[in-house]
């Protein structure tokens, strides 16, 4: 399981892996509770099994004493003493943890299909801002920024197109963009980080 990226700050740790080893090896090294084993056995897809086991190994690598992952009614993952966010795309899996702050992470393989989807998550001003020679990369950053705010928000029922706003920015290989949650009662501006790596866009935010 080659490590792609590991970063840490004063209040967070981020890990990205390319999950490639056999599922049997992952399962052999996993320490699953009976409830976790039942959940694992319920999966039919081998891809889902791999992702599920890899996430738990990654969490243990970052936090050896961590509790089992639990999910709330909105599907948001939690650890007993840490905030947790998870994302995956193809074989790449990313997790972000913090003992004190809410976190959100998104990882996507970069592709032109996002251009057709932009109308669903960008307002007119944002779409105009994204019209550059790096449009596809900018769209992935903008989508990722909104997705991370959605995960931090953690409640659901958010309109990506009108209630999350990404401010104009100059795209480079890595950087920071400003984004805001405009939903009534949750208004706040955030610094959102992004990094392009081997054809993937990784975007994360720490509240």
C-alpha cells in the first residue's frame, strides 16, 4: 500500500494512499470488532471491501489508539476523540483527522467530464471565473472546495450552487482558495487547500 502523501499541521493529519495489496492481506492485518466484521461481510463489491479495510488501516496508522469508526444519520464518519473525513477515487483514498476541529477532504481523478457537471454546482459568476486555460483543474478545485465545506457542515440539505461560494483565484499546482458557506445560520469563510498529484486533485479544509 504505497503512501502517496502525508501532511500534518498543528491541528490535523492528512494521509493519502494508493491501495493495491490483496484484500486478504488487508483483512489479515485488520483488528475488526464483531460489528465491523459483520459490516465487512455484508459488502458484495470487492472494491468496497478494499476501500473499507484500507480506511481503517490508515486511521490506525495515524491514530494507533483510535476507536472504531461510526457513522451518524447523515452518513458522516466519526471517531471517539477525533473529527474524521474520508474520500476516495479509483484506488486512491484520502483521510483527514483532527482532535479539535471539524474537517473535510475530497479527492477526485482529474477528467473533462466535470465540465459538463459544472452547471450543477457553480453559479454564473463562478463559472465565468473558471473560464481559463486551466478550466478543468480549476473546476476540480472549486468542486472539491464545496465538497469539503459540505462535509464540515455535516447536516445535508445544502445547495452547492447557491449556498457555497468559491472566490476568484489564480490556479497553480497547489495553493489556497477562499470559500464561504452562505447557508443561513452557518455563514462562515474558510481557507481551503488543494494539491494536484499524479492526475488527482486533493482538496481539504480544517474549520
